C-alpha cells in the first residue's frame, strides 16, 4: 500500500497529467469552418489546386479536436478525419488521421516551434505500393494568421530537399 | 514533363484542332466573301493561327491535357529526334525566309542615290495625308523591282519600279502609293512577321502554309478595299490601274514584300459590290464560332476528369509521389469506364 506521501505525489501527478493545460490552447486556433485549396508537388511542379471544405470542432472540450474534411483529389471525391490533442505526459501534440484514400490509420507526434507559429509532427506510414513499412512523414501546420493556416506533408525519405509533397491552404470560411 | 516534351506534345496535338478550324475557315470564307470585308475574313485565318499557337487544351475544339500528356509520354525516346527535326526545320525556314528576302533585294538592285523628283514626293505626301499618316514613309525607286512593294519592318519603305515609274500616269502613281501606304498604315509588316514566325514554327503543318497564303491574299484585298473607299466614285479607275500594272510588269502586281498577288481575285473583289445585308451578324457569328474553337480561354476540365499532371514523366520519389501517379491513372481509368 503506497504511503500517504506517495499517494499525495501521485495525486499531484494525476492533476498535472490528466487535465488540459496551456498547450491545449493551440487547438482553439483550428476551430471553425474552413475552405481549402490543395496542391500536390513533384519535381518542383505543382498540380492545379483542388478545393474542399473542412470543419474543426471539439471532440472533448479543451482536450481533443476533431477535423473532418471533404473535397476532391484528382477530381475524385475524398474525405477524411483527424483527431488532435496534446499528451501532457509525452509533452507532444498527438495526431491521428484517416481518409477515404486508403484503409490506414496514421499517427504522428510533435511540437510547436519556439515562436509558437508552426506545429511540426512526425509520423510513419506503410507504403502498400512497395511493401515498405514505417516510412517517415512530417506534417507541418503553419499558423499564418487567425484566418489562414497552411498544412504541409513532407515525404522525408526523398532526401534533404524537395520533400514537400502536399500543401493545403486553409482559409476561414466567411 | 520537361519544357521540350511539353512543346513537342503541343505541336503534335495542336495539329488536329487547327486542321478542323482551317477546314471551317475554308468552307466559310467563300460564303462570307460576298457579304463581308477582307479584314473580317482575315480574322478567320488569324483564328486558325491562334489555334496553332495556343495550348491544345484551350477552347471548345480542344485536346484534353491528359491527351497532351499522353502524347508527350508516347513521344518517349523518339522525342529527342522529333524535337531536333522540328528545331532544324524551324531554323531552316527562318533562314530561307531571310535568304529569299536578301536575294530579292539583290535582284532589285540599289536605289538611285539622287534625290527623288519633287512631283513624286508631292504625290506621296498627298497620298499619306489622305490616309491620315503624319508623313510619307521612305520611297525607293529600284531599277530591277518587279512591281510596287513595301519592304522592311522597323522602318518600312515603299519600293517603286524605275521603268514603270517613268511611264506611269499621275493617277496610277497615286493609286499605287495609296495601296502601298495602306499596308504601312495597317502595320502589315508586323503582321507578316508574326505570320512568318508561326509558319516557321509549324513548318510541318500544311494548315500554317494555307493560312499564310490566305492572309497574304486578304491583306491585298483589304488594302484594295481601303483604297476603293478613299477614292469613292473614282474606284473603277483603281481597278483599271491594277489591270494596267499587270500588263506592263513582268508578272502580276507585286503584293506584299515582293510576293505575287492573286490578280483575278483582286479585280473581282473590286468589280462586284458586296451585299452588305447581314454582313455584321454573319461575319460576327463566324468569327465568334471560330474564335471559340480557337480559344477564348481555358476550357473547364470536364467533371470527373483528373487535372492534368505537369510531371507525368517525372521520376516519382517517395511514397506520396508514387501514390499521386497511381491515383491519377486510377482516376483516368474510372473516367474511361464511365464513358
């Protein structure tokens, strides 16, 4: 049986790690309805933009946000969902994404830059086309203003440069 | 896709819609000849050249970007040979045009270094003022010139054959100068340069040659029509001047830049008054139709068709780029099966 002191320490930890904190305030920036334009990149060239809409709401107030998006990719209708929160114990933002483009559930974790304007998370994905597993992916959210967020996907195995493969520019819907 | 591959695929795929447009113009022009001006008919042929020059996926009679990309992919390893052939052909055509121009100037000889006769200057100035030109462009009397002509782009000059000038009446001289100065007022030297460049780039496409020839003829007809308008009731005299010119000179009256002009068509156009009824709407309709086919703007991709990928022959790196290509091809396949 833990001692009263141990119990007190554990209770303090429970309060610290289980309740939303300052880091969760970032999630508020993503709340709302958005219009987006998505481009894909290869060899320095981009596809024509494809449009869509997304909406972010609280899944659990103050802890988890839920983003749903729908639009087109290659003119084919697509949709997806994302959950995001902040894990106080990992001290990282945690993200989980699913979409109608495949049957995988992708996870990523990361943190804000020091200036607080960019969220960078890293994850892995399994590539069914080549049979490879756990390929490194970087996801970046740049908070350019209260009404504009740019989301990037970077395929890190490409190399030192030219890793950006997807860019989605979100503009708050009027 | 590299820039060269894109260019070659455009050259290949533009041929089909341009041929269709040219066919329409060839059919429409004789019908329109009775009731429209040469200037409007020339616009039809400019639409043909525009169709050649614009991206293949623009306009109603368009080729989809996917087809153009497919053409570029299929060009494959032979693409370099095709590109080289095209380049050599274009350079040859431009060199040929330049060489022909120089040969013409050599054949026509040098201008008499002495000052022009006051009477000639006076007629030229009067003609220039009639046409609204601020001054009379430079005149040159060349002993070997086969006929009156305009030479030069930056500073166009009117060429008059020496032997003809000695025998021409004042009225004939005025008519000829009105015609040649009209070429200058219309900026025909620049238009001709653009046409020559397009024809040099599309040297392999008969449509470019047909359009060039028709535009040259219509240019002459347009100047004849302008002179006839200026002369008003005296326009039959202009027709007689053209006839006299053809009888005195070695060949038919020289058209623009030393090319023989179709005399019969010119004389017929001056003889038969146009039935102007319905001119504007008919010509406008034809022109709008052809311009729409040529390209009034990029056509909206058809619903469901994947957007053209600019890099279909690029080497995909990483998972996402491979997926992009695969999704694109799957989307194309889905579209094909729907059709």
